C-alpha cells in the first residue's frame, strides 16, 4: 500500500500507518498573489494535482502501477491521476461540497451573505467537480449528506 500526502498530513507519523509506504509531495509553488480571490483555492488545487502527478510519474518510471486508487477529491490531488494511470480504478472520497446557504454561509445572522460570498463558494466547487469527473461519478463516495 502506498500513501501520497503532503508533509503536514495528519497522522503521517502514527504507528497505525507504519506499514504504509508514504510518499510525500509538495506543490512547486504557492498560488500567485495576484490571482482572482475566487480562484485562489482552484489554483492551489491545480498545484496539488501537479505535485501528485509528478510523484506518480516518478513512481511509474520505477515500475509502480496501482491496482486501485482512493483519493480525497477536495484538494486537487486526484485531478490528473487518470492522465497517468487511465486504466486504474479511482475511487473519490467526497467529503464536502460548498453551499451558499446553511453550510459555509448563511448559518449565522451576524454574518450576512453577500452576492460576492455566494459566487466565491460556488467557484470553490470547481475542484470537486473536476475531480469527481476524473473519478467517474459512480466511483465517488460521501461519508455524510454534505456533498450532495
């Protein structure tokens, strides 16, 4: 079993994960400071996807080919998986989907929701939607009703 994560991933050094071969990646840069604010999370996800893709290509050169892959779709790591391993099944873990009412926004009357807020959180869903497409719709699983 191989785990791909960033250095700050929770639990990476815990005993229960000792049998897992951990491969660590880092995005090659931070999102640009002048990127549109709605797109900062999307750019960060693309950078994560590129980091994972580079790591997968390096593993592939060493002869690695997974039988199955499982990926959280929210941070961009799965974006380019199928470009490298098109025949390997990819299961998407769909933890969260941004909503403009009741989840991320609109739950506290002290913080009224603006149109700018609504458009921003809708744009943040771009990564989840692209990753969900990569994993194929029938291969995405959610632990709660939030992503629906």
